C-alpha cells in the first residue's frame, strides 16, 4: 500500500508535467492546426537555457565558436540563501527568450509558411521533425554531450508520513503545475483576452467577423506554449537531468498524453497528462522498470484503435 | 423525347436526418429512386440538399435513417464501398484530380470497379479501359483534351469532366450535385444533352440537385422539392411547377 | 480550454469528409506531385555523379581513381544531354535507357580497384538506399509519414539473424528452439514479418486522416527499442549479437569479401526500386496519385484510401525489413542502439532531401546519409545540425526535394530550349 501511494504520487508529479506540456501541444493544434514534432525539444531547450543562464555554478557556457563572447560563462551566480536563486533567475531570463524563439520565430518562420488552411499537415510535420533534429544536435554539438545535473527548485527534501516516502520535489511539482493550470484556466475563462483567444480557437472565421485579431490570438497561444514548455523544462529536468536527447521521450509522452486525453479539449490533454504519468510509474513499479514507457505507448496505440478522438475528447463531425 | 420509366426502385432512402449543432440540416427525408429515371432534387439554398447527398453517399454519418441499394442496407458502408457497389456522385464544388490528365481522371474513376485489388497491381496501367474511356471522352467532345492536365481545362470543361467521372463506371445511380452550377450558357446545352443522352441511350439512373429550373424541369421525370431540410412535395415537373407551396418556398424565401 | 472546440482541418473523428464547402478544399499540398513515375535518367546520372564525386573525394579515403574520373566526366556529359533532350521524344527514350544502363553498369563495376572501406560505405549506401526507397513509397507516394523504418530495419535484422543462428531463445519464460535457416530464406521472412506488423499498427492509425501514423510509428519505434534492449533471452539485450559473414554463401559465392557482399546490397536496392516502380506504374500508382491530389474525391469514386495507404506503408516497411537482414551482415554486429529513432531520423532526412514521390530521390538521399555523411564525420556531428536546418529550409523553399528541384530545373531549361 505504501509503495502504491508512493508510486502514484510520483506518477502524479510526472503526470502534472506531462499535462502542462500536453496542454501546450494541444493549444497549438487547436488554434493553429499545428502539429509540432519538436515539442520534446521545445522542453529540452529551455531547460538547457535555464542551466546556462542561471545556476550558481554554471556548467554550460556560450559555445566557443561564437565570436568575442564564446567560451565565457554567462551564468548569474548569486549567493545561496536557501532558495535556488540562480535557477530562478535563469528561469526568468529564459522565458522571454523562449517566447521569442519557440513562440514567435517558430510561428512566423515555419508554421505560417507551411500550414495553409485546409491544406495538408505533412509538410509541417516534416519540417518540425527537422527542427527537432536541429535543436537536438545543436545542443549536443554546441553545448554538451553528457547529461548535466539539474537542481530542483524545491530542494531534495523528503517526508515520510506513515511510511510513505514523499519527495519535496514531487509535491512542489504538483503544486506548481496546479497553479499553472489554474492560472491558465482563469486566463482563458475569465479574462477578456483569454475569451478572445478561445473564440479564435473555436471558430476563426466567426471570430474574425467579430473583429477579434485572430492572428494575434494564435501568436498568443504560441507564446503561452513557450511559457508552458519552459516551466515543464524547469520541473522535469531534476529527474532526468538536462540532456540533449531528452526531447524524444518527452515529446512522445506529451503527444501520447494529448492523444490519449483528447486533442480537441484542453481538459482532455490535462487528464491525459496525469494518466500517462501515473501509468508510466505503475508500469515501472509493477511491470518492470525497463518497461516504464511501454505502458503509455501501448495505451496510445489502443486509444487510437478504439477511440481516436481520445478518452475525454468528443467525436465530432468535420467542420468544413 | 418520351419519358418512360419502369417501376422498380433501385435506391430506397428512408428517414434520413442530420443535425449540425442547433441546425437541423436534413429532417426525416424519404424517397425512392426508380431504375432508369432522372430524379430532380430542388429547394432553396441551404435547405440541405448537399447534406442529404453527403449522408446518402457516406461522407457524413446521418443521425438517423437508412439507404438501401437493390434491397441491401448500405448505411454502414464506407464511401468507397458504396461507390464500388454502384453509388456514384459529384460534389457541388468541383472535385477533379487537377494534376492528372483528363484520361487519367476518368481511368481513376473507372478502375476500382474492375478486378480485385491484387489483380489491379498486375494489370497494365490502362487496364483495357482505353476504349471505354476514349468513347466517353468522345461523347463529351473532349477528345482534343484527353491528354491535357485537368487543372488546365476551362471551368465548364472541368465540370463536364467531373460529371463524366461519376458516370464512367456505369453506376446503378449517379448523384449529381449541381452539374450545371456555374456553367456558361453555351456549355449548359451541352451538359443537358450529355445527361439526357446517357439516360436515354445507356439507361443511366440519376439523382440531380440543380438550381437552374429550366434545366432540371426539362430533364427530370420526377422532382423532390425540399425546404428547410424536409421534403415539401414530390411529383412530376408539371405537378411541381403548378404547386402553390413550391412557389411560396421560392418566392417567400426572398 | 474550450470545451467545444471544433476539430480543426482534417481531424474529424468519424472520418467524414464532405467537399461541398468552399473553405474546405481538401487539396493535399502539392509536396509530392513531382511524380515522374519512372526512373528519370538525369537524376540517376546525378546520383551517380554524386557517388562518383564522393568516391574521388580525397578526404580520409584512398584517393583518386582513374576509372572513376572517366566515369565522372561521362556522367556530366549524360546530364548535359539529358537536360537538352526532351524526354518524350524517341531520342529522349533512348537517352533514358542509355543512362539507366550506364548507372547500372557503373554500380556493377564500381568495386573494381576499390578498398574494403570504400566498399563498406557503398554496401551501406545500397542497403540504406533500399530503406529510403521504401520510406519514399510510404511518404512520397502514399502521403503518410512513417517514423518506424529503423524499427523495421531492426526487426528485419533480428528476425533474420535469429532464424539463421539456430539457437534457443526465451521470451516471457517460454523457451523456443529456433531453426537454422539459410540466409537467403530469412530475407522474405523478415519482409513478411515487417509487413504484417505494419498492417497491425497502420490499420488503426489510418482510420482517420491526419498525422496519426507518424505518432503511432514513433511510439512503435520506442516499443521495439525497449523490447530489443530488454528481452535478453531473445536478443541478448544491449550486448548485441555478433553476426558472422564468413560462414555463408549466396549461390556458391563467398560473401566474406566486402566487394562480394556489396552486390547483395546492390541487388536488393535494384529489387526495391523495381517493386516501387512496378507499384507506381500500375493502377495502384494512379490510385495513390489520385489520393494525394484529392483524397475525398478519390474515396467517392471507390478508391479505398485507407487500404491503398496502408499497403504503401506495409510495402515500405517490408522493404526496410529485408534491408535489415542484409544490414546485419554488412555491419557484422547488431545491437538495439543501431535501430533507435536517430536512425529513423536519418532515413527521414534522406527521403525528404532526395525528393518525395520520385524514384531517383531516395538514391540521392541515401547517398547523403551514408556516403556524404561518412565524409563529413570530421565535423563531428555538426553535419547533422546542418541536415536539420536543411530539412526546414527545404520544406519552405523547395518542398519537392533535390530530385524535384532538378526536374523543375530541367523543365525550365526545356522551356527555354523550346521557345
Ligand atoms: N459540415 C457542416 N457543419 C455545420 N453545418 C453545415 C455543414 N454542412 C452543411 N451545414 C449546414 O447545413 C445546412 C444545409 O446546407 P447544404 O446541404 O449545403 O444546403 P444546400 O446544398 O441545399 O444549399 C446549411 O445551413 C449549412 O450551413
Ligand atoms: Mg448544396
């Protein structure tokens, strides 16, 4: 029983991270119709940036080949005062960079060019696979080839209430993700901007007629996605380290979550994320640690087989 | 021309309904299609004619109702399966293979009706269809265009090609959604002539949605009038022409 | 977010696709319309040229070779002739046959005077080229992205090697005594196993339109890797299996010398090209083309979009499986890592870079990931960074790939010459 609780709680923590990354993925799908096969790299890159920009002992400098500043260590080192200030500063600095690179630049350079309304999504699929390769190999070549330890914002504490070992990191992640999800829901449902964005996602045509700047709303979802992946990168990296090849698994599990839950609803992506995290940890604990990822992947294939709209999605007539 | 029709129904449409959100696009539509006839379907814009076709041919899943072909319920069949069993169609919006030649468009339309998939793999690309296809191209007076890319044809010719694609496989029933829509006057007579010709000489059975009243009244043996998703009335062109309800639907709507 | 957001574009869950509304054009982007449907000679010439250029490149390899130099010049000539001669004239036909024959002859004579290392590269080029040919059938002709070719390569390798070793294996506690089949017999088995598996995973994924197959095949790749890596009793896990090439012959020819084995790969490459060429020129090819052009219309005319696409995927995967059998002997050592997603990404690059929906594209692409990549090793893995960038740029500026661009160039020249 203790073990079950323990496994489930850490499953919920991983699941929370998958949930926010899956939500970002689903948002782009809904508003722009964009399928991003570099989503995993979109989580990995901010993690690397955070590490580069802000740990107390920066392990990652500016790549040597960049003129003038190459080789310099750019990390902001602050005296530790209980809180991992360096990490938080790195995070704060990474957010605008991510919004620019992974939001704006991604949208204007690839998505806008490759996705025609009513057209095929395959060119964008191909281009984002190329983008994923580019980011992965770039980090591998220019930054580091070996996994870098990544400190947790929440420290390494442990509690043992009633024999159940619970890590501070897990609890911190669950709390942080809940706050992020709550804030996102609040933004979408309660603020004017958020409602405009929702309208643009639901029906771009009608929204345009109503005078909503649809394109700007789509850009906003790209920015939100960039923030979500940055948070996901910050939270997931302590468990898996900052590594250049983390994106393959992370990305796959994020779409797995989105597809299992149901693409066409943010709620679906959320539930899907938690489900994937929990199932992953259960299969790791009760099946075999070697097959941790097999559970979610099998479920993915099963869901596509019997319920392609996702467990929580709604089957819909094509809107034409 | 004499309009003679025997009375055996090939297609039986029963209680088809389709709803989009709060919009009942098709509401409990039933009718029969008799072998060898041309059945006209008319009604104001947005009354659900195209949606009805989409339900009958499998592009949409109707909320309710069934369609039978030769006594077999085909409601659960996929669109290609319906097509292979003799339910052909065109779409309201022109749908042709623009990057393929006229001849290849027609061969594509015909090939799935010949042999099994495995046999098609080992057949020559022309599949012995050349004669048949060229015959049809000839009849549609497009011989000089046979090797032209379909995308390069004029709109009227493309529309004609689209119709020819629905008919090349000699379907049990061809559903044509506005075959004369957007076609200019000189072409129009041509389209009418071809359709009548196919009906009279080849016994092709057709269900035709059309806005051009003259066109459809001249062609159809029987007409179904739809309004707001329902069947308003059904009858011969003369009956329909003289029915006050029809006049009201058309004039009242404007 | 929205609880009632509509599925954008082509994601309707019940596969409905009506074509009546003006805003729904249902035209596939024309990424794969450069469909020559035949071995375009100038492209083959180009590939051979690329190969030759690589062969004579002095970087890290035994140097210049007189035969290659001559051949290189003659190919340049052929390309020039090809650009000038319209393809649909009698002369054009002849040029096509001559250059195709030249290509075949070149590949056949290539091993003369080459070092073992060079032939290892070219053997790999032939084998990977075959995988890319298959992948191109899936992606370029059937219009679906498969991210499992490396997994199928792996399944092919392991199937073939295990069936050829005659040892006991244990899966999930059950011990099975595997037969010791001759190498040649294991190739068709590998192909069939991969085709069956691909039908199994493709069938659900192709139920609805959209990039589902890409997701499912990616998941499948990871599952395959997990199984290969963890089922010690079957695959010996991450330790891998040594494959000995010195104990087998094909039709009495000893396959130990790399030169000889190169021919096995080359024949398989020609076999794959023939299979794809055959499919593309048959009525199936027309159906696939129609699906790419306008799948909704195709389906309403009786073309079973799902079956045709599935078959394209299955044949493509089968070709990868057969290539796996050869690959295992080429590298003489198989381990799960060789079949991970990275390898798929390489095949993918090759497919896209070479040109989707052309027959010669895969050859160009295949040489890119084997020969060119090998010469670029001195950059570390930097060349992979450029490859990634290259794919993105290419999708934006020239989605039809190198082969397609070349075709376009030739059309342009022809227009100039005509007028
Ligand atoms: N895919 C769809 N989603 C929502 N509404 C639709 C869809 N297709 C058609 N409609 C609606 O159904 C009604 C009937 O349309 P349609 O069948 O195209 O009419 P017609 O062909 O008679 O002009 C219209 O109000 C139209 O807006
Ligand atoms: Mg209509």
